């Protein structure tokens, strides 16, 4: 305990310099934490994917639809336990800046397949009864202040026109990484409307969600599904939900790599700042270390004083940086909720903050320690002013 008091007193001999160094570490770690959280948020959909679900889409592109009639043949494949389907709707609420995911889904099967979403029984029944009803995630409803019974109009882009919906339910996620920002309505409502306005686009789905009994058979089941439609006018590609989601994430690989590189550059900046502070502190106290040597202090004690001071400064900055990361992430997540439905600071980010801070504290002291140990007592005493 006495040693810690000495280290803290040494660290704050030059209070302004130490304070600015701690502030620099805090800002750098805050930036590092937010960047790592952005990366984790990018992959949150992948982590939330279920091993018990496959996705079947058009082999050409997700932009091309599949016939509605495929559902009966997919259901007959051995190992398929559940089946649902949907279309990306791409509707706009009031203005383009109000972006959120919106899908037309088969209401009767979707929530049975996606058990990570919970919807109260009364709201679920009301949603099933109302063909124009929709269900939204908790975060999305809070974002726009929607309440049960509210009428919401989306302007179609893929399916032109103004589409009117009535809110019948608000779902919640069972797990923290569940996406609570999705807008879902009846696929039947979309299909029936298309039969009147655009018959050639009716009876088509964007993708099938396939529930399987045994994840170990995912590959063989996927191959069996694709074999059914081989050489047809709309061939399919079936893959695990995780692989399907990774396909979208892969489109942003360059951006993610750049963010990762920047996050590690931040650590190098911290190292440079702390190394400069420790070097200046040691240089100012060269005469003291020379006196210590004269009094018989061993090398390890001098190393402990210099190294301890460096680590104390970095860990103080680390503690403040971690404390600031949580409110900053909450504010950032709220502002960017449309693009990052799940924006939580993961425990591995905090562990990296601590590990990197400790490593920086040690590395920043290496050169000052080396020079002090190599210093001759006579040379050190000459530094007395």
C-alpha cells in the first residue's frame, strides 16, 4: 500500500502533464472502445443467427424472386421441420433518413420459426386477425413513438404506392443481441395487392426461411433443396442463416478492415503519449535515481519505481476511458439505431482495453528503464541543479 502511494505521488509531481496524459489515454481508449463496438455491432446479426435455420434464395441474386409454389416441395425434404417466407419491402417512413428494415412475412409461421422474438398472445392474435396489421420491434416503436392501434403509412420503393398499416404488436428479443428494430407485416396483404395492381409480380417470394431438426445435417438438407430446382428457370442457393448473413457483412469487408486498423493505430498513439510522459518524468529525476544507486538500491527497485509509475498513469486513463465508454456507446447507439440495431459494449472490448493499457504501461517504460539502469552514478549526480 505504501508503494502505491509513492507511485501515485511520483506520477502526479507534474500534475498538469500527468492530467493531460490521462486525458489523452481516456480519449484514445474511448475511441478504441467505440470502434470495437461498431465492429461487434456489424457482426451482431451473424452472432444471433440460429444453427437450426437455413435460407433459400434465388441462385442469381437475392434481388431475384422465387415462385411461391416452391414452398410445398421444400416442406417435403427430409429434415425440414418448419418453413416460412418473406419479401424485403423497402418502404420509406415519411423521409429517407428514417431507415429501418421492413419485411412482408408469412404471419402464421414466422414467429414459430423465430423463437428469439417474443410477442404477447393477445397482440399476436390481433396481428393474425388484421390483414393490414404490422408488428414492430421495441426499439423501433420507441424511436417513432408508435403505440398499439396507430396507423403507419410506408411509401413503397420496390412496390410503388402508399401502403397503410395498423400497429397490432410490439415484439421483444429474448437475448440482448436480438434485433428489435424490424417492421413486419402480412405477406398475404402484399401478395393480394399485387394481384390487383401488378399480377406478374404476385405469388413470388424473396426468400424462404427453413427450420431444420438437426444442424449436423444442414449441408445435406441444403443440397437436397437445391437439387429440387436444379435446371429450373429459378434455381436456388440454400445456406445456413449464418452464412447468409455473413454474405451481407462480406460486402463491407474493406470498411470493417479499415475500422480495425484505425482501432489498433489508437493503441500506438497511446503508447507514444505515455512513453513521452514517462521519459520526461525519468529525465527530470535522474539525480534521484543516481542517489538511490548510491544508497544501495538494487536495479529491480528502480525498475519497479519507473515501471509502476508508467502503469499507474495508463491504468488511471484506462479506468476513466472504460467508465466513459458505456454512456458514449449508449448515446451513439441511440443516434445510429437505424444502422446498428444492437449496439452493446461487449466484455471482450473491456478486456482488450485493460490488456492493451497494461501492455502500453510496460512498453512505455522499457527505454527509460534501460537508460536509467545503464546510467553511471557520477553522470546521474551531475544532473543536480
